[in-house]
């Protein structure tokens, strides 16, 4: 695939390639720098990874925490304005709801959402933080039926930290850690990208999460350390090996 408009540090490129080609479940955190107009932002890399896996028809879930997009925020408020107190809380609720919606669309055709009062449980989800315990349980059960290979790309979790939504996001990350670590029947890979540090990610098990940090300074201070992110290929066949 052509990634000619995205620049990335060599360490980031190597880490993504290893993450994509590995046949094993794992998690990777690319910790970028918080700098405006920085063409090597980790969220740009996350978007390019999503483009690649979509074109390769590899099942994936993707979510971007977006704080400064007016259109997204208006749509977000329409969906969650009544029960939610603030922007960060609404984003946290939207996060878990989005993962559920995407995962349902990724379920194999043979999986039927029958029994366990699915219809009744979905009706409980009113967009409030208080009902997200139910949403978290639904997400966990749906992940038990995930495709044999599933990639999960999440950008910007640091944007909801120190807010009402922080605890919910942390619970989702802990769930993904458990599912990925305990996954024997399927390959689940998680990619986190942030602009700077994240308390929720730092609380995850070091044995579970590989961390690659950006170099200090702006791109002009990293001459020789940036490379065009292009022809990033994920070997979908190798993901299915033992």
C-alpha cells in the first residue's frame, strides 16, 4: 500500500511491521510527542494502519478519541447528550458503544446473538456512564465470538484521562489485556497510539504491552530518523499459524 504522505520514525515503522507480521496475539503502544503540525504524529500512523488492514480485508476494530473536531462533537452530543455530563465522558461511552457495533459487524455469519436476553440487555444501554457496566459485559461476551484474527487500533486514550470517563476507558483496556493474553483460539492484536504519556496504558502489564516512544523534539531535530511510511504489509497468512 502507498503510505507516501505519512512520515514515521524508524523505530515506529519497525515496531508496526513486527506487530503486523507476528502470528501471535500481542499489544503495541506507539507513544508519540504532543506537538501541533507534527507530520509524524502517532494518530496519522494509526489511520494508515487502518487503511492497510481494511484494504487487506483483515477484521479490525478502530477508534479515535477526537476532541477538536466540531462535526464529531455535534454528532457525539446528539447520541449521548442527555445522560452524559461532559465531552470526555461522552467520548468514553461512545468508545465502548463503537467497539460493540463494530464487533457485531465482524462476527462470523454462523454466530447468532440468541439467548442471554440480548435484546433486553441492549435496551438497557441508554448512553449513560451508569449503564456501561452492562456494555462492558456485552463487549466481553462478543469478543468470545470474534473472528480467528482480529486487529484493534485505538488512538488518543490520553484525551479522556483525568475526567469522568477515565475509569470506563481503563476498564476497557484491562478487558482487552485479559482477552489478548488469554486468547488461545484466535489471534488478537491491539495497537495503541497516543500523543504523549497515558496513565491507563502505563497501568497495563509490562509483559503484555510493548512500548515504543518517539524521540524528543520536533522532526527538524530528528534528521536521519524519519522515513516515509509506505508498503506496509501485514501477512494475514502468518497470523493464522500456531
